């Protein structure tokens, strides 16, 4: 049976450096639940199994599942408010309790692990096509992989199941990339998801926070 140790907090994400006014909604986070089913730590967990288990539970608690990640003994579950806007501590706490119970019953993770349930934050990781589709209109930092490694900052214009289009604000690259012709600032660049090593949204101070819309790629 899971021994749940709950703690929660709702810190201010940021304040305007000019006038001290709030520029971001409070982000809710729910701390971890320990599930000591044995003394051994699990070595591998299939996130798709956890996703299938967590999605209906999230929906029942008024949340939308954003991502599931396994980080070496810690199961990280990220959720947003299903109706948009900031997700509250109570909703995350309820999701944490319900999911902890369901994980124990399903016995999909053998061994000792930590369950962390939280919101993805204002600056959130973009790992799947639906993450990019939900971030259309937002500013993002994208790093590409391969011989021509680039760092691109810009606005996400659109995303489908295979690629994302970005209006470039900044672009830089390694030596190999610098020798190639590159699109310039203000131009649109289409990036296949297979070429993206890492991406996240970036929050601009002084701009109102925007919650993930959860829009799906076409």
C-alpha cells in the first residue's frame, strides 16, 4: 500500500522588474508520493502504460495529462487544468492520491519509487507533436541534432504530426552549421520532429502567461 507524504506549494512565478506587479499566474505543484513496494529500485518503466492508466484518472479529477516521464526512480506526471487556466493545488493533490492508489492496484512498477505530480510550468518541455501544437503562438527555444546542430529561438506558428514551423528570432549553430546557408531572422523555418533534440517554451517577462491549450496537430 502506498504511503503518501503530501506537500504542496503555489509560488509566484515572477514579478515585473519595473513596477512589481504580478506578470504570471500562480503555478501549483504537488510534491511526491512514495511507493515502497520493495527495497529494490525498478530499472525500467514503460511510460505508455502509466499514460494509459493516468489519463482517465486525470480526466475524472478535472485535469488533463500533459506528460509522463521516468527519471531513474522517480515517476514524474505533469498535468494541466482541463478547462484551461492555472491548475490548482487541490486538483493536483487529488490526482496524486488517486494515481498513487491506482498504481499500487495495477502493480505496473515493481520496487521503490517516488511519484511526483505537478504542473508543467510556464517554461515547459516540448517532447511530442501535441505539445508543439498546444504551444502555437508561444516563444520557444529549440535545439536540433545531427551534424548541423542549431539553436533556434522563435515563435511557433504551426505544428502537425511530423514537423513544427517557427518564425526565427535568433539562430546560431556549430561550425558545420555556420558554413551552410541559414534562414535569417524573421523567416519561417520548418523543423521535422526527428531533427529536434530538445525544445521548451520560454516565458517573456512583461507578457501575460498563457496556459497550454492542448490543441492537437492536424
